[in-house]
């Protein structure tokens, strides 16, 4: 997707990803995948059904898989965020 850069490696049943989101990232579909990791730098906002959560450098995240935990990522103008994620390789 525009505004998204990814490096990843599958290790057993896990996928390790280094993800860079920038201002050009503008997907409006909902993600139902689980994510676990840490924000290495920058800031991003995750939109959930019950409201937004803003994460900044040093914050960790744990999002379960499934429709009940669906989310969207939003980037503010001029922002970039780098995340390290550990995910189910089947996702």
C-alpha cells in the first residue's frame, strides 16, 4: 500500500516484521489480524470500534485477532512511525 514499507521474515509459525508507516498511508479498510510489538519511533493512531488509541515511540501493542478487535491505522500529516511486530505467519 502507498505509505507503507515492510521487511519481514517467517520464523517457524511466527512472522517478524519491521513496518514503516508514513503520511501517504491511507487505507480505510478494517484489519482483523492480531499484532504484537513495539513502536520504535514516531507516532500513529489506531482506530477501534470504541475509539482511537495513539501510540508513540516506546509504546507496546497487543491486538487480538478477529472482528471484535478490528482496527485501522491513521497517520497525521507529516508523521512517520516505525514498528516491530510479531504476528502469526498464517495471518
